[in-house]
C-alpha cells in the first residue's frame, strides 16, 4: 500500500471515529433513578441560598436547583425530587450506601474525598473560602487577632481541618467548641458560648442575614478567607453516565448564561436561533442529547425549570449580599468556565 493510500485510510478512520457515537451504558444508580421516576437528592439541613425548606416543605436554593434541573431533564418535571436533609456526619455515608442518588449539599471537592471515600465530584457550582464571624463588641478587625479565642465549628468538615491549620501556621491557640447540628452551632455562637463562628463565607453570610439577632447589626464577618472551598455536587463512583449527566447539567446552565439563554427566551431560541452554538446547545441541531443519552431538548428543560446559572445566582445567592466575584463567568473575570457543548 502506498504512503498516500495509508494516509488517506487514516484520515477516513479518524473521520469515522469522530462522527460515530459510542452508546452510553447506564449503571446501577442511573437505572435505579429511571425505574423510580424520581431523584433522591441529599441536601443541607437548612442553609439559606443553598438548601432551605419553608413551612410548607418547599425547598429552595442553588444546590436544590441542580436537582430540580436534573429532574426536569430526565422526567420533564422539576418536582420529581425527594429531598433528604443531611448533616456533615451523614452526608457521605448516605451517598455511599445509595440512600441518595446525588449529594448536592455545599460540599468541598478535595483530593481525599475524590479518591478515598468512593465519591466523584461532577463540577464546581460555587467557589468559596472559609471565613470568621465575631461580635462587633470584641473590637476584632482581623483573624490574626483571634489568639486564644473559643471557636464554634462543625465536626467532620474541611472547616474543622482548615481552622487547626490556620491557627497552627500563625502560632496561635484556640479552644474548639465542636457541635454537630448546624442550627445548634449557630445558636451557641449567638448565645455567647464561643467568641468566633467559622465556616464557608457563604454560610456566614447566610447565617448573618437569616439567623443573627438584631438583623446582624451586632456581628461582623472578618475580611480574611483562609482556604479554597470549591463546592459542588457529587455522586458515588461506578456509574459514568450518571456523573456525565450531573456534570453536563451544571455546565449547560453555565453555557446558557454565557450565550444569553434564559428561562424567558429559551423556547423562542430553540425554534428560531441561527447561532450554531445555541442551536447545538438547545437541540435545534440534534446530536448532543443522543451523545449523553438524553432527549435532544435536555438543556431547554433544565433552563425552563431553574433558569441559567446567573438566574440561579440572582434568585438564591444575591439576597445574601454576596458579590459574584470568582463565581462570575470567565468572560467577566470569574472562574466559571464550561467546556463547549459540541
């Protein structure tokens, strides 16, 4: 065979491989979700902006929106979700044992969690960092002034580990006040059982806006962030198609914001767009749904249910008074960057 014929054959094989879809094979978790007709979603026991139930049992929050979007994609109904509130001690076991299908619970992606306890993190939904809250009457302006302080913290968290690292690195001492229940740790802080409350900065903002006495006027969040806390949904290892669906749902909500696709205009764009990228994303140009084992209008379903990522932020996080900062799109100076849907 001549060199030119070999080259031509190689090109043909490459082209065939590029256009031939490998059928997606569902694993046990995805099979269970489909058979049940409902997603079981592990969420926080109650954190404003992320996962919070009202008096009627209706759940809202940016973590909740991920599960709603998944239900809309898979069943055409964002209500096909059962929410399971989990504390920090319960959350990983619930996922490992199959009690929940997905953990969408402001959980930090770390190497040990990703490799040693059977989890797969799908994507970063929120870039955060650990901070400190103190009563204004202490007169503290910086975390470097907390030597000897009593600090309220939840066990089994990266927060607990970061706290010890920070004080050790700065040759300071502290007295840990370890309380498992989120509401109880907040109540202990406001009752004066500790000088400092520490958790992710988003959590502190939620506590300050929703739970602090005197509308938060007596407390202040210190300026330092002492860690990196990439928060996002996780699933159990062993089901590649399920994690693909969760991962690309988050990415699709980011892509929708980048391309100006909103809950208000998504139906119109799905029918009328001439932009080739939007046509692929919304299924007007078919192929992306089949590639992931979903209906071609999967992104349309997700955006109609919860809006794009920016709409989710405005509805859930902005009321806490938090700037988007790192959670802006990459086109606006942030870290939010989704691989292309193509």
